[in-house]
């Protein structure tokens, strides 16, 4: 990460816990997350179900209230704002939701849905807001008369474009995209991803891109953070992470992603992780991943690994990586022996 | 759209000012397909016409006495006459005119109670459902307590205290009337609160009030309208009961309930005194129920059309 | 209305011995009556599956792949009308009567669906559902059925079998439930498994486990698999042959390698280009297929991909192309690539 880049969003020590209804205990959905996003860049947050990535996204936009930690956005701590103060800040932090069939009010015309941010945040009157909305809908690739129609008249891909238009309307600084293409067909996905990239350039947007799909994150984002059971286990720029992943979970994840090439697939040996992700109600002791880790040693069950800086801007939380680093430094300092 | 020159920025189709119109057209088309619902709606329409235009539609003054013609049977029976199509009662008052004026009473009281109940019930339900917390607890305790008192007894108590009149009937029925709307609205809002588009409305930057009224409310209108239709029938019936007991509307105001009361004594000699008001009541309640069932069916496909 | 040339089966050799295929589908068409009109979800689909083969049926939503898979076992609602022949182990499924059909389903042909959350009955334990599946086809006492269920669960890699049998579906994770469903599918020794998006709802590491499991079962028992999915990566990793569907029709059928490296249909080529791959150049802009899939009510008698096809010619608008052989085992339904052999990728 360019050290002189302005940090738009900085999350420090974020913890979001839920009380498990029925059973006793706390669901530690997010259990200590730090991240930073530079203005104009995109950070991908990758993880499987139960990793806490969606909760991080929802905590940042205050759809969930963080239990602990700070969410610094242009100097303001979003976590500590009252709901009214948060509401006034909303213009600058917007969200794109996952399910295109549930994220649009079925009783509102597309034009009204997209006109709302214009009216709320730019103080436009109804007529101007409507025209601005219609223009934006055309910009995201919908027909000229689509503003008049209702969501049920459109396909998933088209509805998702409306969601994007709504998020972009008030020209926010940060957009949190929660799995924006996961529910779409493959060929529609490409259209949406290209649109998101174009809009980022056009409106100088910053993205926090949540996804379970590594291939998508690699295409859209500059940097990626991988989450497991409430924590970030590895983070770095996309080139480093995808060419030299250091954390065992990242490696397993990458090897499990199917590639659309039968010859490559035949050569690859998928590193299968045993079992499933443990429940966030009772995370394992020490390193959370040790119960499934193919290279875990005894210490891993006892010590919660700290972050190790592997390269500038690339960190991983793993005791074995720490050992490797120490050895590498020792070899380097003893000279060319 | 008109042809534009390259220098002109084309404008987009304007927003129509009436939101509801498209869905209404669809509903009317649906109505044509269902004969029961159509007949029932026509009957209710007839009722409304009778209620509004009673002074012009009724052949006679409902309280005008024609003692000479007392207990005339309906026009098609032996001894009947076309002057009094449905016959006359024991004081020679025209039954048909009394039914028409009775419609006015029923509709007025019905609409008044329903209007008040909908407004109060929906508002409290919205607040309780959306805000939750102590607001919800407080409101629901009030609702629970009120629900536990038998409705009719409360109504009667109110009427006894305020004296029998149309106004006190309205007040009595309003006291309990709002509860069902509150519960229904609250339930639906609580479900809606967790839908993605409501969350999106919050993230867009709407105040809680705007989310409740602008985003949540339009989605719960259909079940509310269905409920209101059913409740209208219930209120009409309740008013008739209270008036039948002599504790409601008083003469010279006409009510079907009062007519039933009168006619009771003459059941064996003049069946038409009680039959026609009873029929009017039955048909009103039946029509309202049929229309409500049809509304419930019609509301779903409009929503289901939006799903995959 | 189809083109003049009759549709050929994927193998160019005219005569095939019965033992060479376990499933032969010819001219399968399914349509539904809906309020908006008659939806022709599947039109004239012809393909076959050899014993022990894993074939992929790939397409996006609206392609007709799921309706095809449901049609094979006649699992569609009464509003559906299916025509054509589906010959399984010598018998035409379309002609089977009630009891025979019931025996086939869950017997020699098993099916696994996408959502393990809703495929299992929430009010019965795993054990009782597995026992039910076994005893629906075999006359064995409960105790024996329970033993066999336990052994099946072990075969699909479920640990701690005794506990699992007495648990309810909601107590198991998604991956676990899918394994149970696969175990149930295996319980009556099927010759063919139809798996409709079996891993779409699962995490990628769990997906890898399940796909490996399917491959193991295929190698161990010789059970053929029809894998219905939209995920080209999954297809690439598991399937021997692939059938591509678009707009209710089969547009290409080929061995996996040939399909991915030398597609003969513009839709396949476009699809392959628009897939986001882990190994692609990050700076290359994703190519896109403009437009949306067709609505299948009153389809025009033309190529279904015509409105979106960058290679469309006049003829594409006039007739439906039939599947014609391009190479051994490789058929495609496209007028343009039939004539000129310019590589599409």
C-alpha cells in the first residue's frame, strides 16, 4: 500500500458480538478486526460462511452496532455516533446488497428508488430528483423508460444495476458492496463487475468488496483480506496474495477454487480441509484455524498468533509464518553464507 | 419521444402523479373474472349509493306515518301495493325507505368507526413494530389488557354512561375497534424490519419516520384493506345488535337493528317487518366478506408477480 | 420448427450397442402452461450418458437445465407437458406406470438437489429418513436398514455416525446435510445419479470435499453422474463430457477438454470468456455477452442465441440450427461455425 495514500476508512479492533437467542452464549461474529482502505482503492474481504465478513460490512454501515472498536471514517468514529448523527453521515457511506430480489421496495418505481438519495442528500425537488434518477438509470445500462416501472418487471441483473445506481446517486466516498454479484448468472456477473469498475473511475469511489468468491475479488480489488472465524488471517495486495499466499487457510482456499480449464484442474491437487468451520459461539483456543490446519503444530493450540509482516503491506497471522520470517531474517543478517 | 438535435439533452419520461392507478386497473380487471366478488362489490356500491342519496332515493319519508296503511304486505303479496314496495310496519312507515335510511346509518357508523380504528391502530402498530423496546412493550400491554375485556360489554357500558345515540355507539365501537389493526400492523412491520429493502432504506439515510411511512406502510396496505373490509361488516353487525337491544340509535334515526327490534313482536302476523332489515344486514355482511376474501387473493399475485 | 437436417446423437457412428449407454434421451421437450402463456422450457433435447461416465449439463438460469433434469424422472407438476423418449437401461421412462416409476426414483436413478436445507424433512431424524429411503425399495427389517444407513454415512465421510443418525437435519451443517443426501441417494445402488447444483449453496472448501466425494463414488462404484450446474470451474474439474444449454436447447456437446479449448458455439465461447478466472490476467477487461437470456414463451423458430450473438448471420434468424458433428464426439448447433471453421477463441 502506498504510504502516502490518504486513508479513507480505518477499522481498529472491531468486535461485534450477538447474544445467541434460545441457547446461551455469545456469537463472536467479528472478534478483533483491523483494516484500512486508501481513498480510491478497493479492498476485498473474503471468507466463507461464518467468517464474519458480512458482519464487518454491516457494522461499518451501522446496520449492526459494534460491541467494541473504532470505525474511523475521515476522522469520525462511526461506531460511536448516535443513530441520528449516523443518519446524517450516511450520504458518504453507502451499501450495495446481495439479493437483487429483496433489496428493492416492490411498491416503489425504479425512478423513486433512485431519486430518493438525490432528494435526501442534494436537496433536489421531486422533478429534478426524478430526472437525475432517470439519467443515472440510463448510465447503469437500463432503458430510458425503466424509471417508470416496478422492480418485478426486471431480471436479477437489472435489479442489481438499480441497487448500484441507488448507492452511487449521492456520490458517496465509500461503498460497501456485500456480495454484489453472488446471486447473478455468470454472464451477467461480468456485466456488473465491469460496471462497478467503470463507476469507480468515473465517480472516484472507494470500495469495500465483500465476497466468498476469490476470483471476483482478484478481478475487482487492489488489496484483499481473508477472514476466518471472526478474524483476518491474511491481508495484502492482490498480486502478492494470489501468487504467494502464506497463511495455510489462504492456500487451502485458493486450491479449492475450481478453475474453468479441465487440463489445469487435472493437474491441481485440491488441498482438502477436514471438517467444517467451528461455530463462532465457541472458537477454538489459540489459533482459530488449528483444528483444520494441515500444518498445525502443538503450539498452535495454545498461542493466538500475532500478525507477521511478510512483505510491505502483506501480513499473515500464523506461528509457522512467524518462524519462517525469523529464519529468513536470521539468514539474511548472517550475510551470504 | 420527440427527435432531438445533437445539442439538446433529451429528457426522460415524466413521473405520473398518481401512484395507485396502475394497480387499480389491474384489480378491476381481476374483479371482472370473479362473479361472486363482482356481485358483492355491486351490492356494496348500491349500499353506498343508498346511504349517500337516501333523501332522493327513498320513495317516502322513513318516519312518516300512514296509519291507514299499517302492516301492508310487500307489493307482490296479496293485499300489497306498489306504493309501499316492501310493505309497511306497525305505524305505517314504508319499509323500503326505512331500509334505505337505515343503510345510511349503518354505513356512516361503519365508516366512522373503521376510519378512526385504522388511523389509531396503524399508527400504534407502526410505532410498536418499528421502534420496539419500551414503546412496543407499553403499547402491547395496553392492547392485551383491552383485549381481555369482552367487547360487547364495554360497548354497552359506554352507551349506558353516555346515553343511547349514534355518537355513543361510534365511541363505544371505537374503543375496541383499533386493537386488531394494531396487532396486524405490528406483526407485519416486525417482519418487514428485517427485509433487505427496508435496511436499504435506512442505509440510504431516511429517518425512522420516513422508513415507516414511506417504505413500510405501502407494503402492508393490502392486508390492512382486507381487514378493514371485514371489520366494516363486524361494526355494522355490532351496531345493529346494540340498537336491537334498544341501547343504540334512537328514533327518529333509523337503524336496521331498531327495525329488527320493532318487527320482533309482529313476526307471526307481518313477517316482512323483520325479514327485510335482516336480509339487508345479512347481504351487507356477506358482501363485505366476499369482497374481503377476493381482496386477499388479489393482493398476493400483485406481490407475487414481483418474486422469481 | 427445426432445420431440415435431423438431430444426430453426439457419437457420429450410427449404430450403438445398448450397453454403450445407460441413458438415452431423444427429442425431450417440456412446456408449462402459465398465466402469461405456454413456456417452452426445454425444446428437443437429445443426448446420452455412458455407464460410469460423469457428464455436465451447463447453462444459466432460464437455459432449461433444471427442467431437463426433472423431466428425466418426470418430477414436474401437472401443468407440465413432456414429450420425447428417455430410455434408461432399455426402458422408456416416459412410458412407465406409477409403481414402476416409483421404483426407479431413488432406486436405479437417484437425485440430489441444490438446497440441502430444504431437501430433508425437518421433523424426522437423519436415521429415520435414511431407513425410509432404504425400505421404500428393499424389503429389509428396520434393524438391517439402520445398519446399512450407518455404513452409507461412513462411506460418504461423515464422522461419528451413531450420533448423526439420531440427529435432526437442523443440527447438521450444510455440507453435512449434503453428504446425508448423497448417502440416501446411494442407498439403493443407483446406476445413475442426477445432481442438480449440489454444491452451489456450499462454501468453496466444503464444495471441494463434496466434489471429491462424488468423484470417489464414481470411481469406486461405476455410478454415472449427470451434474447440472452453472459453474464452469466445477464442470472442468469433474466432468468427462459436457452439454451446454441455452434458451431451452442443447447448443453444444463435447468432451471437456475440447469444449473448454475449442468451443464451436458462440454462446459457449462467450460464456467461457466472461467467466472470472483465478488465473487470468488481472488487467484484462472481462468480455461480456450483451443482453439477457430469452423469454421462452412462443419462441421464434430461429436460433435462441441469435439476438445476442456477435457472429449472427441472416440464416440464424430463419431457422433453428441442429446439432451437427464437428469432431469425434463434438457436436454444435450453429450455422456459422458449421460452414466456416474459424476458431472462436
